[in-house]
C-alpha cells in the first residue's frame, strides 16, 4: 500500500464516522439476535457475531450498553442467532430500527429453547447464555450452541457500510488462456460473465468515485435524492445501505450543506447539493460513454432490456431507473 492508497486516517476518539468506515473494511455476515424473557421479545440486527469455539460449541456477539433490548438479552437464559439470507435486506433494516413492532410482520416460530426463530434464514443457532463480559460501551454475550439448523441459500453480507452478496472472485472464474487466441469468455456461462463484468466495471468506476472524494454511501444517496426527497428508511432500502452507514453518509452531506432534513423527516438536496449530484451523474455518464465506445447502440439497449428483465424475474425490489440525461 502506498500513501496515495490511503483514503483517511486519524484518531477514532475525534473522528468517529471515519473510524466506523475503517471498521467497515472488514466484511461480515448479517444476523438477527432474538430472545424472549417472560412475555417480552427482543430482536436486533447484528454483524458482531463470531464463532468462538468448537469444543465446547461457543459463539459470541456484542450489544450496546445503551440498547433498549439489553434487559431482555441479559435476563433471558437463551437466545437465537438468525443468519440472514441474501434476499432479507428489508428484514435486516426492520430489526436495525427502533420503536417499531419488529415481530408483528415477521414470520417466526418459537425455537427449541423458546427464543424466536425467524423464517427464511440460511442458518439458525439456538444458544444458552453462557457468559456476559464488559467491553467498553458494549457487553459481550457468549452463548453455548444447543441446536443448529443450516438451510439452502446464499447469505447476506455487510461490507463498507452496505449490504452485499457473495460471489466467486473473478480470478477464480478466469479460464487458462488458449495459446491460439486470448480468452474472451465466449464459452463462459452468462452468470459467470455477469459476475466478472460487474466486478471489473465496479472496480474501474470506484477509482473515479474515490478521486471525487465520495464514499459509496454518499454517491448512492446523491443519485436517489436527485429524483425526490426521501426518508432515512427509504434510502437504506433503495441504496442497500446499513442504518449506520446511511446515517453517517447523510450527516456528512448535511455538514457539507448538500442535504437538509425537512419537517416531515425526509432528506432533500440543497441547491449546492443538486449541483454536486448532477456532477456525480455526469461522471457516471462519461464513464459509460468511455466503456461503451465502439459498441453498437442497439446492442447497448438490448443489454439494458435483458438486465432489466433479469432483475424483474429475480424479484428485485426496485426496478432499474430509466436512463436520463445528467
């Protein structure tokens, strides 16, 4: 790593947002912890979950000391770890929020130990609370796994403050080039081509985004606020951002004078923010023009139609936006 590769650095005591972005460089899965004490249920989205030991089977996770769910998790004898699937982003956002009925619209059943077990997950671990340790402004809860269930499906991931899905690294997808001609991917499956193209294109554009001094969260929020004002919950869902990253990105843009929060709770671009958002969109347009140079316009439009149809068939929650001038 060279000096030019460093995006930011500093003291976490004086720059908490940048420190969280640094921690976000470590990718994790997404879990929902659930427990019940008496008639009171608690559930919260957590990415601090980790395996601790195989013999005995122990896991751990952490909870803020100021969390409203703390009493339930520290008093209940058992809890469940629900490992979310790739199509459960809305469920993750629901359990990351506070002040709402999280279980009212969520399919769940009582587990073997009495803790709520959520439906549709890729794995569940039902645990007995083994130990509670102090860890700064958090408590570390250690659990002994009493029963586990593994189901089919891809896990939901969380990296750099946003939701993600796992895929093979492009290096693992490359074929050994044939001596007679370079490998163009002609014999690859369509899914392999999509994975490889998505990774390579994203990596190429990320360099331009970083050069503009924008985080992924800020870049995506610019794009979605150009259409209309939106709430925090809407931005989390549309931009596939976690609650903390969406909050931090909005706070940074508010500090810049690019975004304001209205009386109705929706965030909107200021005049200065609109100028920055348009400039961001123009970067995307110039990048596309460079990448697609030399390709037939009919082929480009056909590709857009195919990708849009695939998104609809896959049940994507948001239709691809219409192409528009920056």
